[in-house]
C-alpha cells in the first residue's frame, strides 16, 4: 500500500477458528462496513520485556501468517495484516495512516500510550464494552486495572470518535468523561435473520454459551433444578463436562456441544432462552449478541435483571426467573404478541445500524479527504 491512504486497524486478526467469538464477530462486521477502504491490521507490538525467545516466536508466527494467510477471512486486495510489529514500524504506520481504528481498550493497551496521545486526533476507538468495569467485575489484577484506567482517562477525551454498541454506553462515557469534542456513534452491529412466524411448541428452554462469570451459569443451574420434570432444558456449550457434572443426573436436561453454524438449528424446537445477567453497569450498557440471536429465533428471553443495554428502554418483552420457576408463563396469544414486539425492536436496531454505519463511513471519508 505504498503511497496509498489506509486505515490502520489495531485488533485481532480473525481466523475461522475464532470468528464466532463475540468480539471477533464485531471485528468482522466492522471490516465489512469499511470494505471500501485500504486497511492494515496489526495485532501485537513487540515488547522487549517479553524476551528474545518470545520475540522470535512471534516473528515466526508473523511470517507463517503472512505467507499462508490461513484462513483468509479479511485478506482482499485492499487489506494487509501483521501479527507482530516493532515499535519503530508501528510509529511509521501510525504516522502514515489516514485513520486509526482500535478495537476496544484491550487492544489500545498493547500500544505505547505516548503514541496514542500523539495521534489521538485521527483515532477511532470501538469500545465493545466497558473494559475497566469488566476488569473490576472479573477481579482482574490491580496493576492491569490501573493501566486500563490510565489509558482510558488519557485517551478517550481526546479521540476523534468513540463507537459504542448502545445509547446507554454513550451516556455512560459522557457522564464519565468530558466528551464534548469526541464524535459518539451508536453502532449495534448484527445480522438480522429472516423473521419466522411463531408456532406453539412444547415447553422447552435453551441456554447457549460458556461458563464465564458474567454468564451466571451457577445461578441458572439452580433455576433449572427447580423446574418441573416435564419442562425440557437444552444446554448448548463447549463446556459440556461442567454441565454434566452438575446437571447430568436430570432426565429433562439435554447437554450438547455443536458447531457454531448449527446452533440456530437447535433453537427451532425451543420457546425460551436463558440470558441471566447481573445488575451492573457492564450489562446496563451492553448489546449482547446472544440476546439478539434468541429474539431473532423467536425465543422469549428469561432474565434475572431486565436492564440490558437499550433493550429495556425500547420495551423488549421477557419473563423473569421468578415467573419461570413459578410457572407463570404467557399464553399462546400473549407469547405471539411479546415475540412480535421483540422482532420490531430488532428491525429498529437494524435501521440504527445502517444509519450509524453511514455516519462512520462519512467520518472516515472526511479524514481521507484532508
């Protein structure tokens, strides 16, 4: 891309092996939004403190990656990528880039802070989530939390733009920092599946996901144990051992691991989907891909805390854990009405996504014209 304008993107270089992960799915979606531009991806920066063996290991990985580009999700004629660059080369890339797009504070923290300050006028950060608060909730190492705070406090008020997944996230950062000179873009990216007509099914509820702390699987397991035996539960997870140890003796629980592309098929005979989230800011500002998947598949969400992203303000329909345990379930007519409301919300989010993608492209076009 010598002598050509380009966007420098700091973030994971996505392969098919990791493409279905939530963060990587968003990277893929943003790549599609920015398809018209030349792009260079950088995943890591060489840190001398990591030692010479690790350095040469990363160099070897980088060479193999650039030779094979396997699998080639991103690599069109206008895209280049580096698994690892030195600080010297990174400084050159930062200087030459027309725009710098950073996927989350996690990726920003790989870059020397002085670089980010120097080029903040052309940096767009895609927040993905509230990283500092995620770290605190996950009981992360204090040094890492303090580093994240320093990066966020220094960088965010100086950005060209901050891309957020919800209006709640925008309001959160506006209250946290002085963002008067930062363009704030709400961009909830997802693929809206073809709408399906509701057909009454047997009482069956599904959980699809892992066993991370924020997914509250232990709380969900206790709920499952309280459900009547004629209420079927389907658990789709790569962590089958975890669920088998805790639920394997229940005859109404089916535990399975399936390929990511087949998960949607497993939703078809279900009516409800578990999405239990804590009542914390991390969830208040989120736009969970899983919730969107459930709604698109005509599953009514089962929640412990309804305050998830913009969905509550938009009037989404759900049942609570307490109502599920008490078998206070909607009638067929009520269910059909609730699912229709949820589908209308997805349609609105799809419209919001299209408008926001246009705004992001307009902003970057202006940078390219300067």
